[in-house]
């Protein structure tokens, strides 16, 4: 089936005329020479186009925040290095971690010519702490900061309410961290800051806004003339493209067509079939690896099936959760739905090479010995043959599988055992009707909808895989692929039974520390449906409440993140989450980040891993800087 889809899409690409597209002969909506603009996949259509106030929930962050915003430090998941942003050195703590001092750059400027200084950092923190409606960063700053003060023009001191050796994490980012505010702009705003749109934005990044499509399909950013006075320009020593066009074409097939005709330089992701068609139609295109498994594997995230404990009380039962896990065939999911291009992971941690050494490999014996109760007897659900079976499939497809199969495909997953799953459900009061379909304990047909964003190919494929496999098991399951804005609204409000998200507690920093990913599960951040689960600074989209979790987080908070004790606490969280099957973790993150070298070169690859390639993250500000004209 997959090969047939590839062939059909390839025929479409062949038939697309090179001049097909939008307003200009290049196919682009802006009047800029093609060799002076790098065209990037916008990921989704914006519905909040004119609002650049990223200190509140709502305004768009992807791509924009890397090009326009800055924070103190950046954590490069590819190199494992800390990159200095608005700060010029590492955070400096006192002996008991109750004070943190920051040394700032004395040579970066806002796009209107005003120099960045300690006044901006102090103002940013004090303003956010003084306004709960600036809700992206209010809670962590309000709960941690007793005082922030300017020592001199480029030195700021934080006094904390309690010891916290990780306080700097709020200002150190892959995705985002506390964005610096231009004091000279915001202090003159007369309307409530939560209503202020910061439009046009004064940039601390290397680019400024040039043109914007009011319908949300594209934005044109132009490089600042003084790019050498930005942290991106200083760190890289380069200038990047003169212009960056962020554009939304639609689904994978439409992006593949755009790339084939030269109207897209980098795609955020493709589904498997579209990626294969691009390789066939566009000889200058490639992803991270030049050959199988192609995709970029090192984003520190993984994908999982998230239960909504508040909307669906059935999920409060551990046996029900385990039954759903044991009725999933991970080998089929990996091979037939994902193309075996990313490792499976049964624990809330992605199986990157570095993190596997901290989590998957040390915990493998624990997973092998893990027991649950099935039909009154101890049952070991672990299956260590998964990698071998996926590897056999890949070999049968003609792919060259190099290295240890567990390193390529994961150390294992749960058994596909519908007999055990049936026993767990029967024990919990479920029954089957005359057609073999499952009925809930109250005698009603068991229906499950799996929600996913349809512009996240792996998430949508996972939703379809679960729907197909659970339906075969007798559950009336359906996959609901929705546009990003609908996905965000429904996830935030709790309008789902099972969803396929990513991020938060199933990831960590590049050093393996999960604190910044799990501290947001603290019960003080919990809100009930339909309030936005992030409204108090939380990340608990499952509306889950776990005894003992607050205590674990509190202990981890005061433990040195680089210590053995810190790693053990992180592993304790992983064990607790896994044994209780609070969510069904499935696969590591991968992205078919695909770039076409017709117009631009030096995009990071496995052979040239200069920087994190995911340009839409805030740390993507350094990715743009690496690009050079191909001609």
C-alpha cells in the first residue's frame, strides 16, 4: 500500500509544471529574487496573525520566536552544548543555590537601535511577576523569585525564595524560555499588557518582520542590517539569508509538490510516502541521513497515547490502561505506519543515543523483570524481540541496517498479547456482545476517539494505527485528525478521550535531567476541564493526579542535576510512570526535516552536524545563520 501511494504521488509531481504556484513566476507570494530568500515550511496556517505578544498564551511561536526573540541561554540538543544568547557566560550560583547572577552581553541591540541591558532583563522579570495574565512565564517566576536587581548595566542578580540549582532552566531553551522584553517599548504601553499585540515587534533577533499575509499563510522576515549586533550573528560569525519566507502550503503532498518545483527550501516534516516521492522527484533534496533511516532522530521528545483521566473515568483503572497497551502491536505500528525510521520507546524518554545510555540501557533489566497481575498470576509484559523483528522487516524492504538493531530500533516494547488484554478487561467488568465487540461495565458499547494533529504525520499515523488495532480487538475506535488550531483548542480544554501529543514529561534536557519537563506536573498547577491545562503553568494535559509525585519533584528540585542522586530520581519517575502505564509511550521523535540544496547550502546534516536543525524552535535562530547561497 505504501509503495502504491509513493508511485501515485510521484506521478502527480511529474505532472506539476515548474511555474505552478502563487503570484510570482517563482511560485512565491513575495517579490524577492529567489536566490535572496530562504523558503521554510510554516507548519500550519496562523489564526492569530497580528499578535506578537509571546508572553501570553495564543500568539504564534514557531519560527517567529527564533527570528525575533532572545533569551539568556540555549541548549543545543544536537551538540549537547550550551550556547550563550543574551548572556555572555554561564549562570553563577552561590553555594546554597539561593542566588543566581547573570552576566549579560554588552554588544547586542534591539532592532530600533536601543542597546539591550540589565534594565531589560529586570523589567522583563518584574513585569511578568506583576501580571498573572502574562501567563506563559508568570507561575515559575512568581514561585521562585524573591527579588531581581540590577548590579550594573550588564549584571543582574536573582534572589530565590528557596534553593533551586535549576532556576536558570527558565531562561535556557530548546523550544522556548523567558523572552526578553524591550523595556523602552513596553513601559510606554497604556493598555493592559495582556491585550497589547506588540505589533510591529521590536526584534532582539537577527531578523525583522517585512511582510505578513493577513490570512495567515505566510510571513516574510528580512535580515537586520546590523546582524552583527545580535546574539545569533555574534555566536555564528555569519549573517544567514537576506530574507526568510515562512509559508504554509498544506499537507505533505502539497509540500512535496512545492519542493519539487523549487518553491520550498526546507520542510518541517513529511509523511513517509511524501518523503519517498520527494527523493524520487527532487535529486537535490535529502533529510538528516542520506540513506535509511533518513530522518532526524535527536529531538528530545517522544510520542505517546495520552489518557484523559477527567473526561473518561474508565482510564482511572490501571488494568484498563495495561489492556490497551497489550492490544497494540508495536512492530506493526513501527513498520507499516511509521516506516521503521525511529526507535520505539516504552518509557517516557526518547531513545536517542545519549539518553539511552542514561535510561533505556540501565533500565532494561528492570523492564525485563517488571510484573503485573493478569488473571491472578504474575505476568511479565516485556518483549525483547521487537528490535529484531523490525530489523528483519527493514532488511526485507531492501534497506541496509547498520549497527546494533536495539540502537537503531529500540531495546524493546510490550508484548502484543490480546489474550492477556482480554483477561484484564474481563476482570474490570467489561464484556463482549454477540458480535465480539467490547461493552463497558455499564453495558454500553466501548467507543474511543484518538485525537491527533494532522500536520504531525507520526502522531496522525499513531492515531490511525491504534484505531485499526483496537478496532480489530473489538473496541469501536476511530482516529480524528484535525487541523493544528483545532488540535490545540481541544487538547488545552480537555476535549478528548485519548490524544497523541509530544513533549513535556516524556522528554528531558540534553543532559538527561527531566526536572524542567516534570516539575509542571506538580499538583499546584492542576486545573480541571475545560480550563486550559497550561493556565497556571502546568503541563498536565491528561488531568492526572498521582500520589507521591509532588514529593518526588520537590526532592529532585533541590538535588544537583549532575549528581548520581539526581539521575536516580529521574529514573524513579520513569519507573513510576511506566509501571502504572499512566500513558502509553510508543516511539521516539523523528522528523523528515527535508531540505533542497538548489538555492541554499550548509543546512545541518549527519555529516555536517553543526547545530540543531529544527529551525522552528527558538534555538533555530542559530540554524538560519549557517545557510549560504548555493551558487
